[in-house]
């Protein structure tokens, strides 16, 4: 085995022709970008992601084992059969959502870009070779991702459901794997075809803006769909229904294909199974056709057409300048504030990350209100129960948490490292003003918009008095959160190199999950409990105000010392306890 591995490594290190090398180049660089300090650094993050999925898989396996152990002990096999169908539908739907989420994240890499052509321009390659190699690498990467996502759940479900009511065995695992794989490919092909249509119908100078807007919408849709898909196993009792609208639901097509392989010969199921076979083939053919059709149009547009879209906000420049002068009065702060605002306005990668954070928040809120509406004690949104009050308060809390966290993470991602020399030159005596500009940006673009959006919702759900109280308390918690995020933040956003994977991803996710649970669940319960008691609400507001004042004073005292950070490095083996910064 060791000799075979060595032979494979030697073969892999040799050059194998232009096509092979191009495909290998694109395959290895799908997640590399200018946002990281060194190529390949995302492998550390990938290792953490694998660790997270492994941990989740163990927990899910144990849960399913207990579930089917209880079902197999029942006298009737009907609950077992319905639960099995619901779980198959869940994994098929999840496969489509994850494939769509993967495609949306790689939205700008579905077709070769200007950087690909320019980076390879010095080699004896034809544009057609670059285009086809990118398509082959994308298909291989997407197929491998979809297969990896569905392989473990398919065989795990077959293994834990073994018993007297289990008739399919290995065939059940294969049928679920095939149906989920085809479902994921269908979602992938549809989105590739959609972007190909945009390439040919939208003028190139408008394509960037339209494509980024659509990418944000797709991210929100798929992120919001994942929590809803998690509720599918709970609707096992509806798996015997045959609604007419199932013809228009893609997950139902592939569930029917799965059930047909397992022996279901109902005419309605067979009809949907045929659609489940034809749909991926038709979507793949459409994607290939549009991909080929886009070759000449896309190449000419990328290489010969200016990529800058028209800026419709130029006419409001004077009004924007007046508002900025009022919000940020000092010239040093204006420089940093304007740099941050223009970076977010121009960088599609940064807007994508911020959209992902916002999508997670919206997904949590949708799930909360969906479970509230489906609960047994729900009597409408006009009846102000404690559960409704808690859900209403969680709206500003969730949005502020994820928006502020997203902005804080975005501040670490660089745009153009060579531009930080401007801030290096003027850092002496201006460090405090640079950091004050970061605080103003976080408040005016991270807290104020959330308050403006959520106050009407709180007023509508809670009434005038309770809505104003809940909004004021949520605003103070957001201000405290902003102070915590800016504590020991010693850099001008977008100007410092970024090194992902410095902290173990499992540890990061556990900390963020615990923080999310505390911030949203516990705080929403406390605020909802304060609404009926004005004295209690006023006391809690005073405590929050005092905490915010203390944290702000401590942060401002620390802002007078140290230097701005422009190069992020791995944690040292021997820690200095920040002695050099003081």
C-alpha cells in the first residue's frame, strides 16, 4: 500500500499535458482568493469543517438509532414505514439545498473570469482550453461535493434502521444515495444554466451588479431552506398523501424515484419517478448548451468590455457628503469611514460574506416563527403570548448579532494590502481617530439600520408601549455587543493580511453557537419578562446602560496604547501576554 501511494504521488507530481494541468489548477484553487494571505491556507479550515461534520454525524447517528429502535419495537410497521419515507425526503431535500448553497457560494467561479485569462495569458493556451478546463474542474468538484455529502447519510440510515420491518437493506442505501445525488446535480445544473442565461441576456456592464444581487438572493433562499428542511421528519404522518402540486416540487420527484427503486409501483409515484430521471438529464443538457453558447459571448465580454457598471448613486454624492460630515466630523475619521464604505460597495466578496451572515439570521427567525405558528397553543399573531413576545424580541437581537459579527469578520478580510501604506504613514497620532471611525461605522451601518427595520415589526407585534420598551432594550444590548467586538481591535479594516485557520474551527463554532444561544434565547426571555413590569424594564435598561458605559470607557483607555496591526501571523509558541503592546 505504501508503495502504491508513493507511485501515485510521483505520477501526480509529473506534468501530464495542458488539459490535465489546467483542470488540476482550477480544481485546487476553487476556494483560494485574495482574501487570504497564502494559497492553500483554506486546507486548515477544511480540516476543521470535516471535524465538525464528523462530530455532527456521530450525534445524528445516535439520534436516529434511538428513533428507529423505538419504532421497531411497535406492533405495527406503519409508523416505521412513514418515518423512513420522511427521512428519505429530508436527506433528498437537504442534498438539493446544500448543492444549491455550494453553487451560490461559487457563483463567481462558475465561468472563467478576467483574472483566469490574464494569469494564463503568457502560456501557449487557447481560450477554449481554459474555458473547457474550468467547466470540467467545476463539474468534478461539484460532483465530488454532492457525493461526499450524501454518502454517509445514505448508509448510516440503512445501518441504524435494521430490524424486522427493514426489507430494503443495502438497496435502500443505494436508492437514497442515487436519488439524493441526482437531486443535488439537478440543483447544480439549474443554477449553472441560470447564470449562463444571465451572461447572454444581461449587458456585460450590468452583469456584475445583477449577478451579485442574484447571488445574495440565492444564498438567502438556501440558508432559509435548511432550517425548514429540518422539520420534514416531523411530518411523517403526511407521507401517504398524494397532492397534485407535488408535480411541481423537485424533492418529490426524487423521493418518487427512490420509492420506485424500492418497489413502489403506484401510478402517481411512477409518474413522478420518470420526472426525477428526466429532470437532471434535461437540466444537465441545458447547462451544457448554455455553457457552450456562453463561450464566445462571455470571452468577448470579459476581455473586451469594461467591467465597471454605472454608478446610480453619483447624483446623490452631495447629500451623502453632507450626511457623512454630520456623522463623522473629523477628517482622519472621514478617511477611514469612506474607505470602509467604498470597500463594501465595490467588493463582491465582502458583500457575499455579509449576505451569508444576514441569511443565517433570517433563517433562524423564519424557523422561530414557523415553529411558533405550527405549535399546538398558537392562537394567531394578534394574541400576545409570552412565546410571541419572545419571538418578536428575538428579531432585533438575531439581526444585530449576525450583522455585527459579519461586519467584525469582514474587517479582517483585506482588499488591497498595498494600499495600507497610506494609513501607515498617518498612523502616528491618528490611531485613536482610526479606531473611532471603525466604531462609528459599526454603529451607523450595523446597529442603526437594524433598529430602523425592526422597530416597526416590534410595534406591530407587541403594541406601542411594549414595542418601544423592547426596541430600547435590544438597542442597548446591540451597543454592548459592539463594544465587546471592538475591544482589543487594533487594525484598520480591510488593510491587514488575513490568515484563516488560526483557531480550531470546532472550537470557534462551539463558542459562536454558545454565544448565539445566550444572546438570542436568554436575552429575549429576559426582555420579554420585563415587558409587563415597567419598573423591572427600567432597572434592566439602567444595568445595560451602566455596562455599556463601563465597556466603552475601558475600550477607549486601551485605544491610546499599542500600534495598528497590518500583518496577521500565527499565534506564537511562547505568548508575550501583550507586553509589547503596552
